């Protein structure tokens, strides 16, 4: 049953709100995704504050007219388009799609995306998905900052170990 103008207006308002709130947007093609696959993807995305949404390209295009993105015309995207909105970590949804794609290569693929108000191509989205997450980068920074301190502690501990070994050798030589 076709949607009424009022229903389309509500969908358009909801889409415009999602676009404004999203930190990043991922566009994917979804050929032959089963209902089970769809639900699995939606659950994984919800865990990282992401939302999987399918709407007609014309509605998406209208929603983006209110929030213009340089270089983006949704009608130019190939095939059926699913939109993934990220409200938390900007890269997490792209990582999930990349991981999800490993088992289902022919069923889902990147088409493009939006990050910091700029349209990203399919290749740029795949590169973005392969980057380490914020948490992994934080761990690397902490490890890098912690390495010199750990080395310093080990040097100090080595001097103390040497002193203890020297005192033990003196004690052993006097008792012998």
C-alpha cells in the first residue's frame, strides 16, 4: 500500500533528524540479505549506537537537501541503498559492516559515506573501516607513554637487584 503524503512527510522529518544527529553515515548496497542477516546486522549496530535504515533514494535525497553534503547525490548511488547512521563512534558502524561482509561478500557492500560533512567514496569507506578504533588508538598511546616509565623502573630495579646480589655474595663468602 503506498504511503500518504503525510506519512512521507513524517518519514522525511525523521530522516532529516537522523542526518543531523549522526556523527557519520555509511551507505551500503544490500543485495539478497536474508531477514536473519538483516536482524543480526541491526543488533550489532545498536550495540555501537548505530541505526540501519532503508528508505527510497528520493526520500533520502530530499532529506539531504535540508542538510547538504558536498559531492553527494543519493540518486547517483548504485542499486538498493541502506543507510547506517552512527550516533556514537564515527568508525564503528563501518567496522561492523566490514566484519559482517566477510561471510556475506556478495550480499552487502560499501557504496559511500559521510564523515565530518564530506562525502566519502567506496574506497575511502573501506579504508576508514580498516583503521583501528578509538579505544585501540588510546591503548596504543597509553602503551607508548608507559614504555619509557616501565624502562626507567626496570633500570632502577636492576640496580637494586645488583646490590642485593652483591650483599648476598659477601654474606656467602663470610659464612664459608
